[in-house]
């Protein structure tokens, strides 16, 4: 992982974090975090932590996962309380630093 990717993880992603552990495109300016974006961010943080544990605190990942658990319905589906800007990314699937 290159230096600029580390900066991206530590600074940019955390700018879009809500107090409930979710993430949204416009951060606190959005009414609610996005289930889809929070899943993507958690996946990237878990990947980064596997490579370099000092990059992301475990509690940050736990907060995102806690949010996701609260969005899951009994039938296994998820509520999407936030706005999702990129339908294309949702269809093609997110890639985190070259790992899909």
C-alpha cells in the first residue's frame, strides 16, 4: 500500500463518517449514512488492517459493522437509509485498492 493510499484511508474516509459508524457521500451534511457505502468502507478498512494493522483502529471497523447489523432485516435483507450516488458502482461492485 502506497503512502497516498494510506492518507486516503486515514483522512478522506473518516471525513465521511457519521457518529453511528456509518459513512455517506457528503458526511455529516447527509441526513443518514449509506448501508452500501458503509459496507464498502468497512471492506477497505478490514483489507488495510490485514496488511498494516496500524492503519485503522479496530474500533472504527467495529462501529461500521455495528451500524450494518442494525440495518439488517429478519429476512437477511438490508435497509438503505442513506442516498447512494453511483448505481454503476453498485452494479459492477466496489474495488478496494485493486482487490475486489
